[in-house]
C-alpha cells in the first residue's frame, strides 16, 4: 500500500503533462477587411509606382494562449521577392519595383508562429495601374502610296498606336503637327489619315509628303502627379503619277544660227520635250507646224532641226518655226501635245574688224587746230571721221569710246551697227585750256560687242590748241604789308608786288598802277611792281602812321585784279621833350611838392616817354625830383624854413634849379630849363581857404574871380529869401508881431551844412587850376530829395595876396641855361598831339586783316619789303 502511494503522484504528473501538451492552440491572423493596413495581407492592392522601401502593410495576429508570435513571408519557387517583413513587428516593406504591365498579381505565403505552431496562408496582392507608359506606334514605318488623282477627303491610311496603361492613361488620341502646312488630316480617335477636303495631290509639283503624327494618352497619376505621355511617328506619302499632264519643252526659248559657211543638211539646233507625267512617261513625237518655208526639217523622234538649203539660198535673215511635241501612248494613240517657237538667224562669219575712214579713204590719224575754251556742246566740225564694219548682223555691232583725258569730250554715237558718222562733242570747256595743254591727244577705239573675237581698231585724234586771253592777272597775295621809317628820303622803295598772267604773248604782260586816298605819297613802277615814295614825300609818323591803298594789275585787254597794300610808318626819335610855359616860377609850401611837365611829340614809345632829373641846384641836396612824374619836393629832413636858413645864407628862399627832361629814344634827346622855386611856410590855419590862398599866390586873378563869384551867390540868395518872406507875410491875415521867437530845431547829423563848401585841390605846380566843389552831403536831404528851404551862407573869402614880384633879383642866378637839344626858351606846348588822320577806306575788316598780317610778319619776317 505504501508502494502504491508513492507511485500514484508520479503517474499523476505524467498524465497531467500529456494533457497540457495536447491542449496547446495555434496562433492566427486578424482579418480586418479588404482595405485594412494590418492583418494577413489578404486583398491588399498597391499602385505600381509605389517607391521601393515603402512600408506597405503590417502583419497582425495573436496566440490564444497569449504566447508571443513571429511573422514570416515566403514565395513559391522561381517567383520574384517583392516584400520583406519584420518577424517581430510584422511590418512589411516593398523591396522590389512593381510593374503592372509585367505582373499584375503577386502571390505571397504569410505565416505566424507562436514557437510551437506555425500557421501559413497564401494571399494574392493586386498591383494597380499608374500612367507610366507612353503610346507606341505599331507596324512602323508607315509608307503610303497614293495616286495623284485620289479625291479630296478620301482615306489613305490608318495609323495605330497602343498604350499598355489602363483607364485614361491607356486611351489614345491622334493629331498632326503643322496641320496648316500639309495637305492631310487625321481622325483623332481612329487614326485614319485622309486628304484634306478641297485639296488634291500633284505628282509634278510634289512627289513625296512627310506627315508627322502625334499619339497622346489620356493622362493619369504617376507618383502623385498627373502625367500625359505622347509619341510621334512620320508617315511617308508617295504620290503616284497619273497621265494627266501634257509634254513640256525644256530650254526655251530656242535660238539657232545659220552662218555663211554652213552646209546644207547641217543640224542647226535640237529641241527637247518631256512628258509632264514623269512617273510613267510616254514617248514624244516632234513636227514643224509652220514657218520653215521649205528650208528646215525636224527629226520626229530626236527633235533635231536641220537646214536643207545652202545659206545663199535663204531669202530671210530670221525664221520663226512653230514646233509641236505630242505624247504617244504605248498603244500608239496621240493624246496631248505642246508647242514651242524656234528662232533661226542667218548670219555671216565675223571676219572683218571695224575700220575708220577719212575723206580720202581708210585713216588712223585725225588732226584739228582750235581755240581754247570752245562752248560746251559744240561739235568739232573739222574732224571728218566715218567708221564701218562690213560684217552683217551681230558681227557688225560695235562700241565707240574716247581713251584719254576724261570728261573733256564725248563721242556720238556710242554704239554702231555696220556704219556711222563719228561726232566728237565738247563736254568740259574749262578743261580745254591752252595754259595746261598745248596739244590734246586721244585714242578713238571701236570694239565689237557680242562677238567672241572682239575685233577692234583705233585711230589717233590730235587737237592743237590756240591761246586766247582767258586769264586775269593774279597777285601773289591778296594783301601786302610793309614798314618804312619816317626819316626815309623821298624815292625810297617800300614793297614790291607781283602778279602773273599765264596767257601768252602780249596777253601775258602785266601793267601795275595804284589808286586810293592813301596812295598820294607813293608811286609804283608799271612793269616791275616796285612801290616807292614820291621824290618830294616827307613821312611823319606823328602826322599819319598808317597808309593803305589798292594796287591794280592789268593786261592789254583791260582785265585786271586788285590787291590791298598796308604801309606802316615807323616812328623815329626826332623830337626833343619840351617844357610848357608855366615852368618859369613855382611857389613851394614846405611839405607840398611842385610839379613840372614836358611833352615829347614823338608818336610811339619809348620815343615819347620822358624822364626828369635835376641837373644843378644851389645849394645842393635840398630838392628831390620824381623821375617819371616830375614832382619836385624838399628832402625829407627839411620840414621848416629854419632848416633851410641853416643850410644857406640866402634868406629870401628863392632858388634856381636846372631841371632836365630826357626821352627814352635811341638816340636820346633832352631839354633843360631853369626853374625858380619860392619856398614859403604856411602861416594861416590849415583849411580850404588857406590852401586856396596859397595856391593863388602866383595867380591873384584866380582869387579875385572866385571871390566875385562867391559874393554874387550870396547876394542872389539874400534876394530870394527876402522875396519869399514878403509873399508869405502878404498872404497871411494875422497881425505879425514885431519880433518872433523861433525855436531852434535840432537837425540830424546828415543835414548839417559844413562850412568847408569850397574844396581846393592841392596844386602840383603853379599853373594848375583850383577846383570848386559843392559838398554833396550838404545838397541832399535825409529823404533823398533836393527841396532845401534855407541855403547856408558861404564863408567870407579872404583878401587876395599881393601879386608876386616878377623882377629877378641881382643875386639870383639866370633864368635860362643852354639845353642839350631842343628849344632854349620854353614855349607853350598843347598836351594834345596833332590829329592823326586815317584814310576813309580803313574799315574794321581791313584793320583786322592788317593786324593778323603784321603779327604773322613779325613772327616769320617780312617777305614783301
């Protein structure tokens, strides 16, 4: 019993294990429907454009016992592996590109396992179409034979294209490229190619047509985008010929020639005609319809035309033959025909060149003497020239031309047939000039036009010219500019003018003459052109320094030309400086200078520039003189009469100074004079009146005149004021008091009437006049008008000083000393120089030209002197 108890548990455990093993359940897939993305992949559909590597499905299942499961994919032997699976997660990935057109269903064995049991299922995956295929034409190439008489609108061919896609991506429509440029149209659905309505084919115009057909699918999705694919092909349409065109002549128009040495029976030319239907041409039959006049015949098969008479028996120069070409069918029937005209000329051989003839027969040199410059258009009648070519027809046609200096003559006619009279016409009269050509030589050339030999001949034409007076003397320059010193003696040469006349003989001789208002002092040699001064002429630059006149060059017939001559008289230093008459005595106030002045009447600088100097003074070192202005003043250290008294014992302070005026000419001239200077010192208060008294010391008449004028003005002002007051009191009705109190009104500073209303210029010498000036500020009121009611009274003028003693003192030096040159006694010289007149012919243009010539001659020299 005890043993039994021990065995019983062991057996129980064994039985228990057997029972558990037999109770294990297999795993299974979830069935989530046709459109599910997880489960057993049953009824899964994929588009063929799904990218490789895409997660396309998730295998999903479970184990009844809850054990973990794994997944697997398997394929039948020989099948392509399109998918892979993650055995733990069940994620299915596309690993091979899909192509519906190659395989539209894929069989896959999916499995699920819990480690003990494995469940497998075969599932079918559908591959969906994407528009990834282009249309393809089948049975290419397309070559179509169409007769040219096919009616318009008829069908000539059917084009077919296929697209492996399904749906709209597999549908195809057709159309033509360049639909407007070809003669065909296509049905867009069936692909039937037709001839356009109203259009016919013509083999003779175009034998082949190339039609480009496009096949396009209906479009569809490809990788998310809508795609449309198309394909093109070329349909070659060969047009077949049909007998519907008449024959055509080739090489028209036809011309033939029969020459004088052509033998009877010789072939003249051949006409050629072809059947217009080139595909299947018929043979051609030739015949002459009319125009041969029994002189020509034609080969019926070759079209060769021959002359059957000798040339001397032919009565006409030109024959017009009408030739017919007919088509002959293989059965011998004449169907259609065409015509052509053949022109045959009878000509001789070109065996004669053109020949020139004179009055006495053949001639190759013609001469003529004539005057120069004949009228344009004139015919050279002295030339009798004839030209002839004895050949006939085209062989006798030639051109004429002159070879030589161009543009002078022209020949008429220029084209000749057989014979003509040659005329030479003047074309350019100016070029026929004796001075340029004494003899004109030309070649008269005749050369055939249309012959291969180009025969030619020439003749010399020699024209000798006679001179006429056709030229005017011409000066070498339009202007002549010369210079001559004013001290030149009469009869001096000034300038030589030159004029030339290219005419010959007496016509070439030139005679010179001058005229004009400026020519009075000059003469010209009539043959040499040398201009010189009159024997009695005296030139003076101070009187007139510029002359201009005209010079004329004249030939024997009175033809002339003019040139203008400009002559400048050069100034020479021939005048000495001369002091004016007021230099004898001067009064000098200490601190103020006195001035002397001398004038040099020379015309130009530096001859008329004067320099001043003190030649002698006693005592010396008292006076200084300004070299250019002539102002004499005391030395700077002399400021009073006391200093002068210390220098000399001469107490009357009257000095004699020898002054010199010297010009800058070469050679230089000078003049000296003795000046008496009375030195005084101002004793009155400084002011205008004092200055006036000092200025009028040497001329008391000036002071008297000024004082009389001032007094007259004062009397006039008093009368005006009294008159104004009288009329004012007379008009007023009030009783005027005996005395009125007038309050003084303050006036602005600008209205103050200054007492210094007389201003005097400080004299530079005793002869300088004083100047009376009105104070501008006293004559204008504040409002810029001149309505001044009360005129200020002028100051009382001082009495004039006594006139100075003019008798020289016994101890003073003499008044005058000998001069280096010029006058010993100073005389009054007007500051204004003598009027320098100019010729009325001087104008602005002449002056400008003269200045330019003078500048040029100054730079490069004077070629005409």
